[in-house]
C-alpha cells in the first residue's frame, strides 16, 4: 500500500506536502496512520533523491519538515 502512494509521486521534482500524501491515501480508499505517512514521506524522499544529482536534497527537506512538525507539538 505504501508503494502505491510512493509510485504516485516518484516522477515529481519536489517532495509532496504532508497533506498531498494524506490525500493520496484517501483517494485510493486506504486507511493510514502517522507511522505510515512518515514511512511514505521517507520512501518518496529516497526515490526522488536517487534520481537527483544533489543526492540529499529531498532528504534534507524532509528532516526540516519533521523538525517543524514535531517541535511545534
């Protein structure tokens, strides 16, 4: 199921927003948890970085996103 959502974004140039990823789970009619969303974000970042000459670009953006998300709680 995670791979289904990852495949939706594998040709994007930027990491999709948290809400776009959540929406993808809703669109395919699957339930999701925060753990699944985090794993999906990670896998998307790794796929996008594997196609990018700046190898850690999406990974670094994801780390920043996670810091913002969890430090404000």
